[in-house]
C-alpha cells in the first residue's frame, strides 16, 4: 500500500501561488522515485526522479489547457515501504 504517500486529484497552474504544481506528497525516499505524467493519448509529457520537483502544467515550455492527465509514481517511503500510485490528475487553467 502507499501508506502516507498520496497525490491531489486536481491542481490549478494559474500562478496564484495556491496548488500551482502537482507533487506526490508524503515521506518519499529520493533515491528511487519516479513520477511520469501522460496525456490522454499516452504521450509522456513530464518525468522526474526528484520528489521535490513537481509538474507545473506545461509541456515543452508551453502551458497546457484544462484537461485530465494520467500519472504513475513509484518509489519508496523514508520508512522503506514501496509504493506505486497511478490515476488521473485534472489540470485547471483559468
């Protein structure tokens, strides 16, 4: 199970300083973490191995429109429990 590791299901990359970046939340061990974001067509639009570096709703430097994206996050917690989170994230742009 994922335990204390979780993700929000919506974020707003609108520059208001509130929930502008999508992060995997929780006590994540940085050494084996991966987060990948996919478009609804299966195109990889973001990938990081740094749990402190989240997705800002852009692709190739350009802001994306409001849409639903898929994500896959894998790694382990600081306590050593492995996790795999996958699901959908809604990007809201105003």
